[in-house]
């Protein structure tokens, strides 16, 4: 199945190479991030007081981030139907904490079987994502907790009429952690369905997804003489999404200002059977992510966006110190300039 998936992407890519109708979308974004390590209130204060600064490879617990995104898009005919192919490059640059700098590459193709039904296939690659510094069970020393990721995803969209659409999303992810945390290598499967409504003054989205993450856990120690604590980060979760968009929330100089808001709530249940695995055994978490932005078109090809994001995680565990350590708040606020070029 994966070979068919990749073959269709490659076929679409040939259409991209030979197409004349190419659009380039560039986004330059700058934002303040309040809690880059997702520290609890207690640990955040301890870091500011200089008690645990040596635990991390960072200069500050917050930072200003610059993001550059370049999206190359082409529209062409494939097997007699319209096909849109995208190549996207995304780079985050942190002002103080370079260890968080990261790069993403995504390619996807959307194929229109007719004006009401389309299918998207895509792949994205993240070569290295830094999360934090943790103690490894291999040598009981603190190391950078990093991983790379492959995502394979598909979206099936069916417009029932001009006001209502049903959308199915599926994603398979492979996460490969560095040599100090191989027990966290994971296969992740997510399936979701959304209902999209388009009305005169606003658009609304209601969605649900089920996510299953299977970590290597004890399999990572096969062939090794290991007698330490086995950590199993496997979990399953329910995800609920609500989004509301006002295409013309108000006007400035006769031009529309768009307002978009969304809320994602996830309930996550860890499945570790190892009682000594204190960070995962008997642990549950609720994660809330709320986003909003205002977008104003400066010209036909440029737009300015003001945005904000709030994240919260509440953790419940049979070990009280884990519940305290894994509960946090964070927010981001920023501006972006979007440019479209033909």
C-alpha cells in the first residue's frame, strides 16, 4: 500500500516538473513563545531561580521564533482530471536557543475526481526535532531527547452540496529517537472525520479523531543485557476539534478582515504495564490547544496576519510528582506576512 502511495506522489511530481502554471506562496512569521520546554509552573520558576538550568541545553525558557515557509504549487491535468501538487519547505529559527531550530519538508497531491470529490495524498519529513533533556535508562545520564519523523497522510473530501462537506483524514507516522531513547521509537496511526459547514456569514468545522501510538518499549532491549526500568510511552487518545471562521469579521479601508478560531481537546491514556515506569504507568492527560488569528489583505497578493495560541496540559497519575511535573501552560503571539507570486 505504501508503494502505491509513494508511486502516485512521484507521478504527480512529474506533472509538477513539466507544468507551466506554478504559484509560489511565501510566509514570513515571527512570534514569541512563552514556554519552549513545556515546563510546569514549578519547574519554570526553578529554572528562573537558577536551580535546574544545568539540566537543559538552552539559554532561556522562552524565545522569539522566526519561521520561513515556502510553498510551491502547480495545477495540471493528470489522467484527465485536475491535480494540484505542492512542495513545501518550512524552517524555524530560534533567536536564543538554537537547539530548537528545525526543518520540515512536505509534498502532497490533491486529485479531483469531479467538482464534489477529491483525494489528497502526502508525505512529510522532519530530520530532527528537539524536545528536552532527559535521563536515559541506558547509562543513567542526561541527554538531548530528539527524534526524526516520517508522516504519510491522506484526506478524502466529499462536498455534499455548496454548504456541507464530509472529510476523512488518516495519518501514519514513524518516529525514530536517538540512540539514548530507542525505547520511544513509535508507530502512530490516526483516523479522523470532520463535518464542514459553510454559511452566509461564517464557516464551522466539527471533528473527531482517534490516535494510537505504539512504542518499542521492551522490544528496544532485545539482545542486550539490560536490567533497568523499561519505559513504555504507548498511548491512545480521543481528539475533538471545533473551528469557526468569519471571512468578513469586519472591514478596514473597504477590505475584509478574516477571523479564524479553533479549539482542539485531546484526552490521552497511557498503556504501560510496568509499575516502575513512573512517568507512564497509570498516567492520563488532557491537552487543550486554542488558536485564533486575524488576516487582512494588504494587496491581491499579500496579506498580514496577527495570531495567538494557548496550550494547556493537565496530567493525572498514580505518582503525584509526575502529575505536577507534566502539567503546564504555554502561549504564543505573533505576526506573519504572506506573499503569493505567480
